C-alpha cells in the first residue's frame, strides 16, 4: 500500500474476483484454480509456523524468504491484509529490528492469516459445490444423511425413503454387522436404535 496515495485501496481479507474472472472466462481452468486454493487451505498455518520457527532460530534471512513466498501466494487470492503485514515483517527482519517489534507484528500476521484461511475455505466450498459434480453429490448425500437422522429421531416413516436412497452409502460406511443391526432396527420400527447406528456415519466419509 502506497502511503502517499490519497485514495488507497481498502485492505481486504480475501478478495477472489480475479480468480472468479479466470474461471468465468474458461470453465476448464476451474479445476486447476480450485486445486491451487485447496492446496493453500490444506496447508493451513504451516507457512506461518515455518516463519516463526526460522525467527526462533535467529535465521531472519530464511524467515524473510518464506514471508516473500507467502506474500506471492496470498496476493493472487486478494489477501491484501496478509500481504501488507508479511511485507512489513519481511522489512523488519531484513533490518534486524527489535525482537519485541518483530513479535508484535508476527502475532498480527498470525491472526490475519487465520482470517484469510477461513474466508478462502468458505469460498472454496462454494466454488466446489458449483463446479465439481463429485462434490455436489457429496453435499447432497450429507444433506440426506442429516435428514435421515432427523426422521429417525422424530419417528417419521419418510426414513424408509431416505434409507433406500442412502443404502449403498450406509453399507460402505458401516461395518457389516453394524449395518445388519441398523437394517433390522429400521425394519422393526425401532427408530431410536437405528438412529444410533446412523449417527456413527461421519459426513466426511465418502
């Protein structure tokens, strides 16, 4: 950010308009772009941990290099708050500023990077739901599983319709005996017992 600019651009946590523009111009790029964001989200705060570890070892040059790399990755995703803090911290490290000042800025960077990751993850979830058919199927299955649990809890006979839709998924996620017990409880209208088995199926299981 230029301090002499009378109309500075607002700092943003996460501004993906450039990515969305690339995707809109070519849907074939969506998979590659979303994979880049997915890798960044999956890495979590590892880049920040690496910076802090280098600082703790008094390897300021290495920490500054990692910050420079982080700046480039986040800049492509419109994370100007993180970029600004990373740039300032990189300059402090290059000047061997006081440890207290470095630590204060490091804490600010950690906080803003967590916010950046949270926003990026939300955006990624929305994009995957739109562009990834497999992800859409997973979301629908998770929704149906939740509906099944609600029906079982409320003794709602619509549970049988949902069971028919989810049968193959439930069988693949449960141990053979557990599924047999679940099926028997369902057929016996023992919905409370069936609910206990259905709740063991994690929404993360695909």
